[in-house]
């Protein structure tokens, strides 16, 4: 599903204008980005957690050039679904 389809579904279910829904969804996404960039985690009950994890530096290899190089430590954004949501996606609940 793309953002356009998501906006259309939400607008249809809520009875709001699609442009109003677009503004709200885009502001939600922008706020989530800013929060995670600042190093804070986001916890949404019944859905999951958006957390920032730090990856340690490591040595990687370039097979074609047959040499190694250092990948510096860096942060990555990770989504971890809650147990109920993950179970429903898998079909076990």
C-alpha cells in the first residue's frame, strides 16, 4: 500500500477530506522522524516500538578488491512490533 491509498482509506473511514488527512499523516511522520533523529524512542501501544539502535564498528570486506575496510559505528532505526500485532500478521493469534 502506498501513502495515497492509505490517505484515501482513512479519509473514507473517517469522513474527513483527503487533504486534511494528508496534512495530519504527513505531520505525524515528520514528528516521528524528528523524535527518532533526536535519539528518542517511540512506543505505540498495540502496534509496536520505533527505536534507535547503535551498531558497533566492524571490519567489512570488498571481495573484488580483496581488501578490508572499517565501517564506523552508526545508529539505525528499527521497528519492533508488539506481540499481539506480530501474532496476527503471522496468523498464530
